[in-house]
C-alpha cells in the first residue's frame, strides 16, 4: 500500500505539556500526536511541526505534516485522532498535500499572539492564558517601540541563543487593547528561539517606562543579548497562524535571499 | 471594636469546585472565601452569596455580603483575601455597605450566560467553559422559543424541583452567535433551581428541531417537569452579573408583588 502525505492543523492548551517537541522527561504534544497516529496507522508515524513551542505555550493553529498509510476519508481520520487524544489537544483539520510539503520548511510566515491581563485583579479565566501585569503600561510608547522592530533585523539581542542566520523580517507587529486585555500580535517569516517572548518583555519594559525607545533601538543594533531584556512568561503566548504559499515575488521563499537583502 | 458590613464581587472558575455553597463532601467557593476571611479577621466570618451555583458552574461576578471586624483600607482587604485564595477564585472588589444589605435578599435581578461551542471540532480552550454541540442549531427557531419564555411565568416545567413560589420574570433572553460560539444570556428577577440550564436544554432541543416552539409553550403552561426537557451541562454556565437597587417603580422589589402580578 502506498503512503499518503498529510497536513493537519492542531490547537492545544499548552498548560499541561512540556512543549511541542518530543523529549525524554516530559509529556509533549508531538509525542501524543504521534501516538494517536500510530494507533490509527498500526505503525510508527513521525510528525513534523511548523516549529517548536516551549513548555506552557499554547497553539490556536499549529501545523504538522506526516506521511502515513491511511486511506480513510479525511474527516474520519480527524475524528479518530481526536478520539485518541486528550481534550486539551484537538486536531482541527486534516488535508492531503503533495510529497514536497513540509510543515516547517514550506512555511512562509507565522503569527504569534501574546496576551497581557492588565486588570488590577487577575482574571481567573485567563490565569493560564495571559500574563497578569497590573502596573500601568504606556501603550503609545509600546507602539513607537514596535515600529523600530518592524522590518528585517538581526534579532540576536531579542533571542535566547545566537544563531548563524539571525535575520528575520517582522511584517506586522500590532498592540491591541480591548478592555483590560492587551494583545501583542507579531507576524514574521520566522522566529529565533524565545524571540516573541523577548520582544514582549522589551515592549512591556518600554510600556513601564523602564526602557526608552532609543535604548531599545541600541539594544537591537548591538546584536547581543543584554540583561536589559527579560523574557515574558510562556503562558501568555499562542502560536496563532502559520502561512504557506508563494512569497509576494511569486516564488517560493528562499531564506538565504531574505537574509542577503538586509545584512 | 465595631463590625463593618461588606459586599464583595468574586470571579471564579468553577471547574475544580463542588459549587458555591459550603457542603461536607466537596471543596466549595463559599468555604474557601470564609476561610480566607477568617484568616484575615482572626475569627469565623459567614458569607452570604447572591445565590448558589452548582458544581462546575462559573462566576464572572458573584456577589457576597459579610460582616467582619476588619478596618484596613478596602483595597488592602481585597489584596489580602486574594493572597489567601487559590488563583481560580479572585475577589474583584470589596465595598462597604449599610447593615441592611444582603447579597441574596437585596438583589433585584441576575444575569446568567451560557456558552455553546458549535464548532465541528471542540475548541480546547473552551473545554471547561462551553458545551460542545457540533450538530447544527436553528438559531431563528431558538429566538422564537426565547420570546415565549420572556416575561413572568410559572417556570416549574423548566426547573429541577418545584418551589412554593415558582413565578419568575425573565426581562431579557438573547441568543448571540459570534463565530462558532453561541451565547445565551438570560436576565430575570430570580431563578428556580437549574432553571437556566433547563432553559438552555429546551432552547437547544428547539434548535435541533426535536421540539417545536408550540410544544415548548405547552410544556411551560403544563407547569410540570417532563422528560422533554433536558438540563444542559454545568460547565457552559456563568453567573454574569447581579444587580441591586430600586426597581423601575422606584421602590425596593417585593417578591410577593411580582408573583401576585402574574399568578
């Protein structure tokens, strides 16, 4: 029997998990998804996610690809996987894809959202889904700081470890207040390790007026992680959307070119 | 030292609790609030809620009154109570009130909201906060049924036990679709036992076209609980708001009069 190539969209509440990626000392989402698939396929199945999410980070629409000898209708596969998974992990959709599709390498952009609960008293319904930050935040200063981060930059200063290709392009960075909830939405062609939580940590420090917009600019241009930047807690972060398809230039994205354009 | 009279607003995620009211075999919200107050006051404190909520039911703004020898500023009392409570229960506000205020007897109306997750696949973030109901619902039929329930009625047929004064007046009953979430908001001068969940059960049955609007009318007029009415699960229900103050006639509400007007 021939294998089929699949792409699935998964939502998960990361509270109970050691993150996306399979690892020895914690239960992870990838592990449970692979187990659910193996039960269904009757053989081991390896799943590739669009990227890792850390312990406690959530996903509204993580994307994963896998190859498996499964011939049921797609809606049946989706239902069967959900029957094999705990209720804090849900497969939202299963589609077939071409053999060249890879959840990570075919992705052209990703959006993360970070929720901050600005209420004086924490909202108990958001205790696992937002960072409670009751001190007042200067949203206009945060927006000025966000403008500095947009576009292509070497984001080493806002990442938890240095990488060989540290340039990423932020195409969208919005700060959206709604009642006492402040949402920071970031879209980029890719993210360095802990980049979103470092950006949130930096923007919040600007909002607290403990870091000026100019100081943030020189931290970014310094291309070195400094003690000025704190990492926001994991539980406010959601992998919101992964986008696939052609770039604006009408060709598949080549990482090296994006880097070359800016460095 | 003289006692002071207090009113507090509390939000709680009911998932882990045996409901509001103190009872022998389950941890309840009232019990934890009374413990937190006793720790602060150094003596037992009895708390009166605006009403009970069942196991698994949530509150966005439950109101409770109590009398205690506490002389700190109100914000300090609020902070200290939250320090003594688990994070799924939060005291949102503490105010002083006159000695005649009683969270239950002074209430003039209450609003409950019930959330239904109509998505094909359940939203993992709503698994404790909405009833997952993937079968299609006829929202216009539900709205026609809601119109029948509005106003003063003997609601015995939509309650889990009969009471001596079974007439309540529903002043608002809205059905609000937003994406795949359907919210039913009910405001009344009071509610019988499991009345909101029975109303939701009935409206959903109408939405499924397993009960006609006319059948619902005759069930209601029959003033007897029948097998036609199911009780919706607890975890979709939120005590949303409790209102105090004068009635429209400009005088404090007298229960007997409201009943007399309709029976």
